[in-house]
């Protein structure tokens, strides 16, 4: 909310200053200053418009906001990125991801997935700490990758080094896709 108000203020102030410069100033710096202020105004206006435009993940899966920390669900996706199964994260502080067995049950059972043979019985854990969710590799054989929503790049999660998750991030456990919403 405050970001929208700030961007709207920047747009208005930069546009007003640009008009003032164009009308009132008569020296050498008039046009470069006018162009700079107009560019600033256009940049802020673009950011403001972007805040009201639904992004790709929102168009596919709906608005992913709605909790204090932005993450509310873990969704298993098929090869066409269609939701198959979901796990609610509300009220949880930890979820063990892997393949279920009688001695050590897991919270997120991926036994039924196509690539379950590549998933360890205790592959990863999601932990909620300091108002954010983190994923941690539990020394799995095939590791974990995270495609971050903010830059679209895919990162390998290092062992013993949790990775902070945001709504829209995509987890790859073996070739299994889990969307954070």
C-alpha cells in the first residue's frame, strides 16, 4: 500500500517539477533537467502500473497474498504446471518433505510422484522462522533447487544453509515441482 502511495507521489512531483522547469527556467540546464524529471516520472508511473497488473503466477494460480507473511500453501504441480495436491501451511511451523514410510512419516509425501525414486525418505524440511518460510536440504542425494519469483533464476539449495522462500517461488525436489503460494 505505502509503495503505491510513494510511487504516485513521485509521479506527481516529478511531472509538476518538469512542467515548472519547462515554463520557468531559461538557462542551459533547462532541457536536460526537464528530460531527467520526465524520465523519473515515467519510471515511477511504470512501477505504479506494474503493482496493479497481475503477474504470471497470479494469473495461473490466483492471488498468492492473504496471510501476514505472504505464504499460505504448498502446491504439487504436474508436468503441465497444473495443481495436483496442496498442503495448507496455516498454523504450521515445520513440514518434512519426502517419501512416507511406517517408521518415519512425513508431512509432504511425494511417494506417488513420477520421480519418487529420486526423492529421499527425508529429503527436505520447510521451517517457519522470523516471519518467513525457509527450505532446507536434509543431506539428500539429489538436492533441492528453487526458482525465485523475483528474478526467475534457479538456485541450488546448499546443505546446512536454509533458503528463504517467497510466495510464487518454485521448489524442485528431484524433478518434482512444488509451488509456494
